[in-house]
């Protein structure tokens, strides 16, 4: 059955791959983005996917925009909380602004985006909430206290929300990617990238499309018995 899916940070990198995979499996996709109008338009022109600009770190904006989007396009039954930023530095140098920017975008946005949609899912007896965490939310990472804390919080959010909504036909799962071949990773210095790949047992970076396909499966009706799970997809770099 075709349903409407919202992907935050859905026009670039992993988010773009998730948006495309959901479209390929029959969903009507809304790809959210925060600021890059030119790239968002190019993505929409290329894929035919509808894009919506709003800041997921702003609770008031989400509370206003999401009901408007549902009124215009239809009820959202699938939400992929993918939007995320980094502000890397060691903790003893970290400013409050660097801490709060990452927490607001990478963790608090899960509340601000999911809260306006969850009651509709409960009323309709179907929902899929997929939260993108990270390998660094599982194992921690030097220079990323803010990011690791946020992404670990995503896993806790997922487990609790899954329990609250399981009997309403709503599944809630977390996906923890490792190092994926995106523009952000491609910008890493070559020697550093070589050391990262050397630590991955399968010997390569992941592909964004691999994350997209996993999310498309979790969004499907076939995945109804998977909830509260943390799906690790990192080439064996960190095994839980």
C-alpha cells in the first residue's frame, strides 16, 4: 500500500538515498531540508520528489509546518528522522553553542518532528518511525561528545517510543550507519580515510543506497514484527 513518508535532511547524502529508496517502493515522499535551496531544487528536479524547507531544530516551526503539510498532501504514516549536523571538537574546548546546536538538530528534532505526527498514526493504526543514529552513538568517538551523546539518545528514544506504540500498529526502529561514502566522508584527508577503511572488516565504505534499502524495508508492512531494534550497518567495524 502506498503511503506518505517524510524524510528529514532528505535531499542530500544518506537522506537522499533514503528518499529515493522509499519512492522506489511506492511511497509518496516529502524530503525536508534546512537551507540549501539550489541543491534541494536540483534533487527535486532529478527525482520528482517533493521538497519542504523548514528547520527541524526549531520546535515552533515544526509544530506549525507539519500540520500544514499533512493538510496539503495527506497523512504522514512514515517518518525518517535523519537530519543531523556535527560541530566537532574535544570537550574541554567545546562551547555551549557547539553542544546545543548538535543536541537540538540531532536529538531534540526527533520530538519536534514525531510529536505532531504520532497521534495521527495511533488513530489510523499504522506508523513507521525510523531514527538514524550512528556507530558513534554506540561506541563513542573522540572529538564528538556532543554528537555521540545525541546519537546515543536517539537509541534510547527509539526503545521507549517503540514500547509505547507497539499495540497501535506503529514500529519504531533505529539505524546506526558506520562510515558511508558520502560527500562528508569524501572530504576527509586521504590518509585518515585510509585508516578508517583499514578498520572496517569488509574493507570498504558503506554505500548510501544500502542504508536507503534498509530503511525502505523497515517502512514496509513486511517489517511489522521489528520494533525497538537497533539496526547496525557498519561493515563489522563495531559489533554489538
